[in-house]
C-alpha cells in the first residue's frame, strides 16, 4: 500500500498573503475582505514577507532545499470560491524541494513545499451555495510527500508528529480554525485515488482505511481501480467519487506578473529556525547516546525540560542528567515549569555536588525536592515522611538486614547508624530508632 499526502498548513501571519486584511477575528462572513482579496479589476497583490519567512522555516524543518529566488504563478480554474478565477500559487519554484522527514527511523520523502493562498469557503444552502471570502487570500504552505507512507495508521502518526514539530517551529496556535487539511493519495494496486480536503487527523486515518478496504475489494472481485478524486463524508464515514482526477496538465499555469522575483536568499540569511521536537530527539540520541524512548519521554514532557536536560548533561554528565531529570525533576515538573529557565543553574549545582560525591543520592534527592518546592533542607528533614523514606532507602541499599533482623533485633543498628550518619543530628536518635523498628517490623 502506498500513501502520499498533500498537507495544507495555514500560516500564523497577522494579515493575509497579498493584502492587508486581518487574518483572524472575523465575527461574521465576508467581514475581512477588500478589493484585493476579492480580485477586483485594477487591484494588485503585494506580498506579505512574513509568509515567505514562515515558508522558509517550514522548508528547513522538512530538510528541503530552499532556492535562492522564487516567483509565483497563477493557477487558472473556475470555481465560485475563487473570485479572481485564478489562485496565486507556486508552480516552478516551490519554497522547498527534495526534503525528508524522519518519523523515528523511517524517512518520509518530501517532494516539495510551496506557498499559496487559500480560496474562500463555500457551504451548500438549499439549491444554491453561500460563499464566505474571509478565508480568501489566507497564506498557506502545501507540503507534498512522496508515496512513502505504508498504512493509514502510519499516516496519522506522521501527521501527529509533523504537526507537533510545525506548531513548535512556527508558533502555530493550537486551534481548530487553523488546523491542517489534507488531500490523501492512496493506492493498493497500480492505480491511485485521491481523497480531497479531509480535515482532522482522525478523519485522515478513517478516510484512508475506508479507501484501502474499498480498493482491495474492487481488486479482489476482478475489478479495476479508476483514477479519480473522491470526497470523504464525515457523517457516513465513507468516500464517494467526485469529479475525474484532474492532472496538473488540466490547469493552466501562467506567471504572476505583479509580484516579480523574490530574493529568498536575502531573507533566509536573517532567519533563525528553532529546533523541532523530532529534530531534538535525533540529536539527543546522537549527541548524548541516550535511547530514543528516553529522549522522547523527556522532550514530550516539555521542550523546557529537554533544555534543562541538555544543560545538566553538559555541565555534569549524561548519566546524571538521565538519573535526575527523568527521576525527581520530571515528577515535580508541574511546579518547576513556570520557573524555568531561571532555576536551571541551582538544580545543576546540586547535581554537580552529587557527581563530585559531596552528597549522597538521598541527600541529592532531598535537596532537589527542597529546591523545587521552595522549602529549606531542614524543613524537609523535620518532615517525618522523609525520615521514613531515608530509612527505606537504607534498607534497600542493604537488603540482607531484613533477614538478620528476623534473627536478631540488633541488626537494626546497621540501618540506624547509616541514617544517623546521613542526617547528621537533624533527628533525635530515639525518633530514628523507633521509626526504623516500625519499618523493619512492617517488612518482615
Ligand atoms: Zn483583502
């Protein structure tokens, strides 16, 4: 089975792509429109540079080659939601080409990523249709993958991971309005069908699954798959044939003369691209030699936690970064997150003391907890629950003590001595003796 996706991502610019209409906040239909995005005669588009900048960031995220110069084309077709009767898009010089996205170990080829404007939106109403041009002229990047995806579930996994990276790299807000739309190409045998305009990750998986089953049944019964465009009916959860597949040749493309040639090289030089979560997972594996699962666990918790991990791994070492970040720091992350990166150095210092054997691991754990919760060490030490934790730790460091204690109560002294040494007078000896006996009795 071969699946390729065409993914439309709406870009988070403040204004539309070729005019100054705002891109968000319309309360009703046809509020954010002007003669430009309505395609009135005599108007000329002017390019929103922010859209090109975001396009470059996405192209880099997808490891694409970004050309030095780009230009735009008019894709000419008739449809009521497109009142100019052509869409401004990129045909010859996509902003990115020949990229690859690594889904774990699997590379998914990226044919290209190009900039284009969205048409308006049309809803059927009785015998006619209602058209809202608020969306007309909104900036998009269309990402076209190679047919490298091998199942509907993998398509969903790819989109989930990609969307997460996209949101992070271009600060895309997590809202439904701006979520992605996909055209899904799928072939079970030789011929493929395209399911147009599916929105939402769940629907992409469902539409592809339906289509895979349908195509398989047609082939099994000796039929032939007809190359066609299909629609996904969200309510009935089926795909239905629409018009005959349009080939690129069915559209007329001409140069858009009003925008000229854009110097991307000049713009690209000034753009700093944030590292994506998926990129960070690969780098952590390579740079710190940690397992993919561990890298993902840290990075998926929070990018800030990942930055803290990196800091500790560089200042102390990887082993301690894993031990303390995946342990006590992760489990108190809710408290810490809002205070980062301000407290990075304090946490790192405690771990360096442990690395240099100035404190043992119970002390290190207590100090980290105290530092995170803003309490002092003595507060923690006075807390009975933590005395119990220290005793349990001393027992588990020395497991033979339980059997010895069964034979002779004096064996408890080994634990009592160890705990007294660690806490250095913070607890009275009678408290330690009493608690140790209670805990050992429970363990018998
Ligand atoms: Zn406008």
